[in-house]
C-alpha cells in the first residue's frame, strides 16, 4: 500500500512538472485577424491603401512584448505588450504597389523569437484594350511586322492587308484571325507571305489590326521594287555601246596610213646687211 502511494505521488509530480513546460513551449503566435487565414490577401489599383489587422496571441501566464515590422506596412502600434492568456489585434495599412508583390509582417519578442505572416498584394487594373502594329517592312517575298498589346487584357488580333501599286491594287486581304493570343504588355513578331510581289513597281503596303474591346491600329510602308539584275545588264550593254562608239569616233579623226601630211614651211628671205655690190 505504501509503495502504491509513492508511485502515485511520483506520477503526480511528473505530470505537474511536464504541464508547465508544455505550456511554455507553446509560446505566443502571430496570425491574420479572423482565424482560418494562412496569409493576408489584398487587391486594388496601384497606390490604393488597404487596411487589415494581425493578432498576437499569448497563451502563457506571463506577459510578452513584441515589435512588428514589414516593408511598406504601417502599424497603429509598432510595439505592443500582450498580457498572459490574452490576444491583441494590431491594425495596419499597406499600399498596393505598381505590380503584384508579396511582403511579410514579422513580430519579434525580447528573447529574439520571431513569427511571420505573409501579405499577398495583387494589382487590379481596369480593363483596357489597346493594340499597335509597328516596324512594317517588306523582306523578300514576305511582309514583316510586330504587334504590341498595350492594354491590360489578352487580345486575339485580326489582320487585314492592302497593297496599292502604280497601276492599281496588288493585295486586298480582308481581316482574318491570327492563330495567337497576345498577353498584356507583349511584343510579338509576325510575317505575312507575299509570293507574287511585283518585280518593278512603287507600292504602298498597309496593315490594319483589330481586336475585341475596340482595339486597333494601322501602319503603312512604301516600297520600290526594281529588278536590279536587269538594270545592271542593260547598263552593261549601254556602257559597251558607248565605248565602241567612242573608239570609232577617235579612229575617224586619225589620218590614214600612206597619206601625205601637209606641214606649213616658213618663208625664206635674204637678210639685208647694208653692204654695196
């Protein structure tokens, strides 16, 4: 009986010693206000100021003092003392940046223990459809160009092509969908086939692009097509003919072999000396 009492007392002492240690080991915690949120999410236009709060929970018997900080985050109270078995809510504000970003709120106690909560900020931009066509050029038998999505929505562009030469219309391709989706801010290079382009002409090429939401743009380039091989050949013929003509002309001016050459001789007269004869 005495042995059983001793075992029971030892067990109670062990339990009493472990319980405070377990409570102390839990420590304080940092979490978004409201419960059930692993992180804080905010959305707004660039420059908008969002409001939220975090909770510091102290399950222990003694008070804990924590200091809070976060890049771009402003707290109502940057340093707070939380009594034992108490939860304190700390409001804060954060400004939405120009692009999506994640920041962290960190809380540190006097012993250097630290807890963190993540804030995910998403930029919500108004829907804007804007599209431009740039750098139009004719290279060989293709028309090269670039499409730039200058809006905030993904666009499915359509392209129309028109080319007018000296003697009339050369191309008249109605608007058709391009097999591509352009994300916001993207710049994409394209080429349009033109296998039957003229060999000799002065042409104005115009590209028109359109997309949903009223997006659209037109760009034009002027091109001169010259068959340089034929021109070079013709120039060679003309040069050869000119050379032959010059040689023949010089030959006409040169005297023929065997013909007498007339040379004027000075008139010979006796000198007067003044002596009598």
